[in-house]
C-alpha cells in the first residue's frame, strides 16, 4: 500500500484576458473590484498572458491485490485514491483537455488554486487471466495449448469541470 506524492513548480499558466480591472484588497483580505473600474490598459480590448508561475500538488494512496488460483487462473485488483490540486489546469492550448479553461483572474496564481482539471479521485482496475487447458486434449484440443484468456475492467470517478459564465459576474471588466 504505497503513498505517492509530487509537487510541480514553474508550470505554465495562461490568461486569455490579462487586461482586467485592478482589484482592491478589503480589510478581511478579500479582493473587490468596484463597479465601473477601468481596465489596466484602456488602449487594448484584451491581452493574453502566459506565465510560468503555477504550482501543482498530487497525493495518492495506491493499493494492489494479486492472487494465483488453481489451473492457471489468476487475478489482480488495484485501487487508487488520490487528489490533484493546481493553480492552472490549462495547457499550452485550450483544447488539449475537454475540461480545460483559461485562468479567470490573474492577480496571483494562488488565487486560482483548486482541483486540477485531470483530478480523478477514485480509480479501480480489475484484471484476470486463465491459462487454457490445451495440453489435456489430443487432436484439435491441442490447438489451444499455450493460449490464455484475459479480461481487464476499469472504473473511475469523473473529472471536475469549470463553470463558465457568459457575462462578467466577478466585475473584472474582462472581454474574453
């Protein structure tokens, strides 16, 4: 039952519109953009920005069980319980993953930290093989000598998804 962990540094992050209104920090530490605040550079509609400042964190517990039974029958079961968190699950292009999305807000990479777009919390695999008993038979039965039948089944929890709104709900004055 091994534990697996990793931490990624200086990963790519992409903001399709870095030209947003500058937020104010409230006394409780929350960011606030007053209505009608101007964007950072009024000479541009939107500005794309690629940085290499994102981090990732992965923790997983892996289990495995193997068993050989009589007459060439064996099976294996594996289960992984894991969690993947990052600052930016987008990739070099927006279409590398079905649930990728550009960063909604570029004040700080930590502001966008959450479940990774590829976070699969539960992953189960079951497999089995059976050595066909070809040596017992003569004639046509010997054709099966040395052959195996195998089966593999997998089940996994779903991927997280990002909710995208068709309007600027956060009041960032973003144009993307």
